[in-house]
C-alpha cells in the first residue's frame, strides 16, 4: 500500500497514470496519482512537463529509492 499526501490530506494510492500531452504541447507528458475517491476535475497529485524532464525526475527518484535500503 502506497500512501500519498495531497491537497486534502493523506490518501492511499489507487491509480497512477501517464498521459501524452502531444496534441497540446509536443514532447510533454502529464502524470496523475489518485485515490479511489474521485475529485471534481483534478487528481490530488498532478504534474506535467517536458518528457525528458519527467523521465529525469522519475529516474532520480528511482535511484534514491534503491539507495535508501
């Protein structure tokens, strides 16, 4: 079980997904993380940006998680 902190407090991660923003902004992606409880139009955690920067961020986080043992 993964717990996240969002705008309304702590929640259990139910879904994480990546969407291409190519039609709006070529080379960009959006990442959303949400609980089972649905919010109006935005998930509690949402970030978007250039695909290469998102990859770098996720690789950095993965490295830190692997090294934290």
